[in-house]
C-alpha cells in the first residue's frame, strides 16, 4: 500500500473523513467515540479505523450475536447490548431483518419501507430489547462528551440525536445516517436542527453525513 494511503472499513469511506476531521481539523490526538448501531466490529463500521489507531469508546448494539462479535474483536471498547430510546419506554420491539443484520431496526416505518413491493415478510423475528437514554449511556461509560458520536439506526438517527443534551455532551463531530440536503436542494430537517445547535456538514457519503462543531474550527 502506498505510504499515504489509508484502508477504509466503513460502507463508503466515512471513516477516513472522520479520521481527518478528528485528527487534522480538530487536532484530537486520541479520540473517543460512541457508536450507536455499531453492528459488525470491522466490516461496514464507522469507528474501526479509529480503533486501529488507538481511539477507544462505547459500542451500542442491540443484536446479541453482533454484540458478542464486538466484544470479541474490539476488547478495548465498551459494548452496551441495548437500543437507544427516544421517549420514556424502557423496551421496544426490535425487528431482525432476513439476511441482513445491518438493516435491523426499532422503527416500524423503516420495516414498512423495506416491505414495500415484497411478497414475503422481510422480518426474520421480532424480539423485545431494552432501551437506554443516550445521555445516560454517555454519562455512565465515558463521563464526558465523546469526540465522535456515530449513529446508524435505520430511520431513527434524527430522533435519537434530538435526545442528546448538547449543553452537557457536545461531540466534536457527529456522523449520522442522513443526507445533508433533500432532492429539492433544501437542507434536511436534521441539518437544519444541527445548524441551530452550531453544527455544519463538512463531509460524508451518499448515505451518511459528517457534521462538525463550528465553534471548534476556523475557516481559512
């Protein structure tokens, strides 16, 4: 591999964007992270590249099989085997999708979207899983804001991010499974919400957007 090349493990190179945002733009030597919907420990993972370069954090994953893989492959990280809630409920139906654990979700609307045009059910099984508050997870396992908050929760990213208490836990960067702008050219609702909190999109991919805390960067 060429000297300046870097291997990506995420779906579309988001981890390389995050690496440069945290190390070069934010000047953070050893980042911390909370990865909500971590899924597989290596393939398609937004934080594994950071893990290989010394970063550590919390991996939130409700799928028991994937949670066990995370514990095995990422012993330096804390694994929380639960979902993140957006209301007062302490448990919810967790839909396991046939043939693709990356699509597992707590969102009935997301299941309906996956089901559209399919004659057979796309759901393998539905199980009850515990739900935790995002702020509580951060408080109990890190005690301070992570440098990176990554969410990949199949349709619930915005709802979860709206529960984050940014007055207490303000990440340097947020990576969400969301687009920065809609087909109309109008900023997405998540982009507008985060803009109101001082975050701006500075990178990403077709499916994911990296937002950075504008207070912590200076444009040339």
